[in-house]
C-alpha cells in the first residue's frame, strides 16, 4: 500500500467520523426536542382538562436559562423602576419614521379563573407593534383607561376600556383600542384564563425577575396592585415581565431557530385563542431572524401616560368611580407615531421567505 492509498483511507475515515458525529448531534437534538414536546403536551393537557391539579414546571435542556435574583429580597414587592423598567414613551427613543409601517397585535388577558366562565373583563391590554425593521414596541393600556364604549345595542357611554369586552365582546375591545391608538389591529392573542398563563410559565421553565415566577406565584406577581399607583404600577411590572419572558423565549429558540420556534408556536396556540396564522408566524419569525433581533436592544416597553380621575358610570349606575385619564393629546401622538403615508398597515405581505437561508440558519442548532 503506497502513501497515496493510505492517505485516501485516512480521508474516508475522517469523513466518516465527522459525518457520524453530525448524525449523532442531530439525533441528540431530535431526542431533546421530542422530550420537550412530550412535556409540553402533558402541561397543556393538565391546563385544559383539570382546573385543580398543579401544573408542573418543565425543566430541561431547552429552557434551562436561569438568572441570578439573589440580590432581591423575596419578601418585598419591588416596583418596576427597581426592576430596571424603561418607558419608551418618556425617554424619546421612538421615532415616527421607524414605526410608521408595522402591524399591531392585541394581547389581552381576561379575569377568568378557568375556561368554564362565560363573560369576562379585560384584565390585561397590551399592544405589540412590530415594525418593518424587526423592532417590537410592547405597551400597556391600563384597563381603567376612560374612553367612549359602545354596548351591544349600539349605545355610547363613557366607561373603562377594560369593560369593552364585557359589554360588546372582543370586537368592542378591538374597536376601542383602534380608536385610541389610531391604527388597525392586525391579529389578536387572548390568554383566556389564569390556567393558560400558568401553562405558559411552565413551558418557559419559569421566568426570573425578582423571584422565580411559576404557577400561582406567577399569577400573584403579574396581578399585584399593592403599590402607590395601583394598576399603573402593575402595568409597568407587566412590561418588565414581557421583556424578561421574550428574552427567555428567544434563548429557548436558540436565537430564533425555525424548527424550535414552530414547535412552540404550534403548542402555545393550544392554550391561547388567536387568529395568528402559520403564515403570519413564519413571516414575523423570518423578519426578526434576518434583522438580528435581540430582545435586550430591539424590544421597547411603555405604558399609556395619563393621570387618575373619576367619572360617573351610566352602565353601572355608579358615580365617582376611579379611572385613568389619558394624557392630553397623547392619543394624537400615537396616531402620528403609527401613521404611514403609504398606509402599509400590513407590511408582512411584502416579506419574501428565502428557504435556503432558513436552512442555513437552522443548521446553527448543531
């Protein structure tokens, strides 16, 4: 056997070793994803079928991202500012030219404890604005914000925006939000009860803020109003949660891996109500991935500014009820921020997906 033949044999062996190693990595990741999917299915089954049984937290390779919260006193409810909350409406980081073309997703959570209750109020109202540059603005509209609402008979009253869904259903809430922000709602995501939120926390393996949030503790934390500014501070803390949860979700998907992201999207749809389509998801994912989205720098948070006031409710037949009065002229500022001369309220139609690029990006999972 000459030197050339020996070298050819070595090349084949090296190729075989490398190929076998790649196959091994693929099989390991397939096994991990399959195990994660199995655990997610168990969580969802528990959340949907049993309102009493504890929803166990999922801890595995994919969601094993812990943050050190030891510097916080677990016995204290920390304000949003203590948790590094930054309000994008106040710090001047938002430019009209960046946000004029985008889509609005309405995220709302009801105050139902389980799926058996019929009518409910909007306990959480969050607008998620995604622009064409791959940036996200998440801002809360306090549920006590005073607006003009229309009941099921078409009569108009002054009432809290959170009551819109109770009096006129989801369409009433969408209509109220669209009038306030001056821009159409493209899609809606509804977390219909607290069990769904518990399931979401379980799938993420909990979220670390000043405490490790999971199960009932997570619900208590996200609904806590025992602060000087009550529901407004709760909204700010919810935006802290949004940023932390999105950051962890992005890590779980390995920075937006399409296959893992698709698995999560498919399963999350089982515990929420949404009209987001698979095509919507693919285009949003592709936009964020190809623009190098990172939640730490490209996700902005805010709360609708205003002040406390009172009003007389004809619907409830009660007077001097507390409410949140939007800052004078701020609704018009939102209209300008989201205004597009081209009226491209759905730029996703222009997003073209390069499947070769998807494959290359997904191989990074290895």
